[in-house]
C-alpha cells in the first residue's frame, strides 16, 4: 500500500486559515468573551441565594414540589461546597453555546426538511460529527483561538449542533400530510404553512432537540476544561491531575446537579400544556310535544 500523508494538507489548511483569517477569529473571540461576561454578570452579580430562589421559582412553575425541593437542596449544596462561581461559569458557557447551536441547528433542520437534496448532504455530515471523538473538536479550536474559554465554547457549540438539526427535521417531516394538504387547499403560502402549521405541530420534537443540545453542551463543557475553559470542568481536571478524589467528586456532583436541573426544566417546557375545560352552563332542553298534545294545539 502506498503511504498517504493525510495530516500534511490538513495542517497546511489550518496554517493558511490562521494566517489569512486571523482578524475573523479575533472578532469571534471578542464577541464570545463579551457574551460570556454578560451572562456571567447576570448570574453572579446578585446574591447566590437570590439566584437560587429564581431557579426554585422556575422549577415550581411546573407545579412540581419535588423538583423545586431538589433544586433548592442541590444549589445550596453547590454554594456550601464553595463551587458557586465555577458552576455559574459552566452555566454561562452552556447557555451561550446552546443558543448559538440552536440558532444554527433549527434553520438547517428546517431547510433539510423542505429539501431532499439538502437532507442527503446534511445527514452524512451529522453522522460524521456524532461519531467523531469529542477530544478531536478541541484541536482546531485551540489552533484558531488559543487556550482559554473561547475554544471551549466553540468546540461545545459545534459538538452540540447535530441533535437540533436532526430532531427539527424529524418533527417537520412527521407533521400530518392531511393537515399540510388542508393548509395548501386554503391558500397558505410556504412561509405561512411553515410558521402557522408545521412549526407549532413540530414544536415537541424541536424542544426535545433543544434539550439534547443542552445536555451535549454540558457534557462537552467538562471536557473543554482541558483547554482552560474554566468552570466545573477545570475543577474535575484539577482533581484528576492532582489525584484529589474529594475535589474531583465535588466538581462531578455539581455537574450532575446542573445536568438534572437543566434536563428537567427543558423537558417540562417541551411537554404541551393541557388547558382545563371551562364549565359550561347548559340551557334546559325544550319540552317535547307528545302526540296527544298536537290536536289541542291545532284546535287552539
């Protein structure tokens, strides 16, 4: 077999991109840092107990006291372990990466659902992205953005896109064809049909994709601690590198608490709410005329 050096052209491409698109990478890095700082200020400027109260209220809005009690105990324990800042850093990275992943994934999923050619191109790319080892995502991110939190956000964003694309396409394709044909018969234009028929009916599947995107982002954030992303991932990595089992366990259990909270919250948002039917006052039924009453009515 001839020897084929695949890495050489890839390395040359990375060097060319770094040399010619350095301004673009610097702009992306600046925007990402500004967004992360803004989200982190919102999460850390108030007292931790105020933020915990808001999280508990969000849990109670789903009318589940057990979920609210778990939220209270979990975040109080994170604060008691001294990992509040690290947990909020992780949450900020997850929020920013998930917003960008959803903003990219949902339009691509809509495009793939409406075009067979686009779907045939997108599916192999998604298969490749989902089978690629997670550590491989860190390599180009470090080359383009250096060491720090930005490559962690970029790698997390790219890693979390596939579920949003797949479940958006699946939800739109599974919309009842008779409903779509009825909308076309009533004169609905393609944009109107997408906005008023397909997207509302596909919303449970789309929200499930958002939930899976959030979970993948949270799992990748911990791995991104290897490149200096900070947060709970850095706590876990530091515990592993120093063989500090206690510190590693505390960082891991804090990640688990965040994952359970975000999973339950987004899963609840994906479920359609049932409205209670209003009680209707029925009018008394009119009296029926019998056969014996008909002659009397006629004579009168």
